[in-house]
C-alpha cells in the first residue's frame, strides 16, 4: 500500500504540536519588520532582517529562500532543535512563521553580529584580544557541551563555524543556525546520515569517509577545533589574506 504524502498543512500542524513557540502570521512578521526594511545579514539560502516586537524586544527574522532543495527539512530541523534549548550560549528562539511557501524563524537580536565579522576587527591590545578570544571560545565550548550532554535529547549541530556563532552586546557567544542539526538519544554513539552538507574546512573526516570512523556528536568537536584554528590564525591577518579571501574555503589541516 502506497504511503500518502504529508501535505504542507499537515506539516504545519505537526510543527506546532512539536514546539511551544509562538506561531506568527506572515502579516505580523511584515508589520514588526517594517515590511522587511532592515537587512542585517544575507546568505545563499536565507536573508536576515531586524525587527521590533510590540513588547519592545528587538528580534532577528531569518527568511528562508524557496530555491533551497532541503529548505523545508532544514527549517523544521532548526525550529524543533532550538525549541528544546535554553542556555546562555545558545541563541534563543522566539517563534516562527510557516505560511504557504513562507518559512521564517524569529530569534533574539544580537548586536555584535557573527564571530567571523568579529575576527576581522582588531582589538586595542594583544592582551585584550587574548582575553576576548579565550572567553568566546570557552562560551562556544559550553554551548556545545550543553547540546551534547545537557538537553533531554542530544542535539548534534553539524555546522559549527564562525558564521554560525553570534555575539551579544557583551560579546557573549551564542551558537545559532540549527538547519543541519540532528536529534539522537544520548546512549547512541554512532549516527547514520544520508547526505553531507557541512562547510568545507570545518567538516570532520568521518563525514566524508567512514574509514575514519563513525559519525557522532564528536564531529561537532572536530568542527570546533577548526573554529579555534581560524581564530588563532586571524591574529596574523596577512597569512589569512594570502591564503584566500574567503576563510570558509580554507582546509585548515593543510593550511597548518
């Protein structure tokens, strides 16, 4: 007997049942973003806009593009994963919009943008840079530890990189963008994945070939190590610039 395909309406119903988050109508999002007037970030698969909720809170609204083949799956992954988290080093999700082809994620607004933007800024002194570096890296590690060990269900992020770490007004780092995240039981050590869509340069070897071992939450640890290398390498800007204009394309083991 052939399985009936799940309709968009049913998916929306299922999503609302899975999460206690606020479900915004498109007209509401359009209103509190002033018709999507202020762009604060743009990527290949989404654009992020700044908004102000009626209660005065500043928010960021990530609008996913329809062109992405896995867009709906990534959207549901992100909403469901983030709705289960509550930690100082994880971006807080406020709500979502899932109306027709419109898929939007509303989360807290972080004044200092992403970690890759911060890397390009020079601190006033070496000592200050080292202190900030240590505090940021420690915060990201705590966020990952929470995802792997502190949640009821283990969350494996699968896309740890500077672009997916945001900084608040006090430079407190918060892990974001859970589009590739997977949920698994804590007792499970090895995971089965049908595809690999992580970013080159941060992806763990076992994600590319199983000869290096099975895929697990430790794949996030490898990506975190690559993030550390990039931040250390950024202290020597000339080296990074001579290597490539886009640090995301560096394969760090070769670079080191």
